C-alpha cells in the first residue's frame, strides 16, 4: 500500500506541475473489497493540509504517506487506494498566511522538479522516481479491457479504408 500511495502522489505532482498549479490539501484513501463479505470491511480516509500550497513531489509524497500512516488499521485486506489533490490554484493566487513558511520558490527545488519531469517525459513515465517501487507490482492499474477513447482522442478514431 505504501508503494502505491507513493506512486500515486508522485504522478499527481507531475500532473499539476504540467498544468502550472499547486495543491493546498491532499486526501489519501484506501478501502477493502466490498464484494468480499467473508473478509472484514474498512475504508480509511485522511486529509492533509499543505501550508503553503505546493507542487513539490517530495512534499506531496511525505504528506500522502503521513496521512496513510495516521489512518492505517492492521488486519484488513486493502484492495483500492488513491491520492486526491485538493484546493488547486495558480501559484500567483496562493492565499498567504502569517504563520506558514514561505512557498517553495527555491531555484534548487524547482530545478530538481524540472529535471525529474524532463527525464520522465524523454525516457518514459516512471523512468525516474522517488523510492524503490517494484516494476509490474500487482497493485498497478490494469487496462486490458479499457474501451477506446473515440470521443476524446483523435488517435483512437477508427480509420475506414476503401
């Protein structure tokens, strides 16, 4: 579960950086298989405020793992997990507060995020990441039965040949 949440938080950070946004809060969740009535059922949910709002992968991963550990209960066979970023805003519109540290504007941190994103764009998703996440782990998304995106992707349109 730890690896899955780490991967989801990392991917969410990449996506909001690509859109030029920062997150003010993060929600992490995990749940058991509700169709398995022979197993005990549980759903965990934790919200973590990010002050100041950030798009930094290490900060988002730390917040997600912290939320997971705070709500974790042993003895359950978790099936599904995820990370949701909340309060997405443009960095220029961040509401400042008197007691939080200044936002992540360090050139070094920004250069690191740009380097990681650049390598992942050039060499493929997940080429460079945080932590030791196993390739082909059983918790990764299965897309074998996904239907084509005819209405949202030009490349999936069927081609008629005469």
